[in-house]
C-alpha cells in the first residue's frame, strides 16, 4: 500500500469516528425479556386495581 493511500485511509477513519460521536444516539437501553415481563405484569396489576376502585 503506498503512503498516500495509507494516509487517506487514516484520515477517513478518524473522520468517521468523529462524525459517529456527534451523531445522536437513538438506541434505547436494552431491557431483558424477564424485565419486560415484570413490567407488563406490574402494569396489568395497576390497571386492574385502578378499575376496581
């Protein structure tokens, strides 16, 4: 690999990393399957107790 190509590759890699840091993160925090089940059970219980009152 010649010197110019190697330098261009390094510059592109650095620019890509910099733009990735600036980009907004849209990914939500991971919630395990067990935690999701717990949340649904809790919300179901809350809605049942609210409708009984």
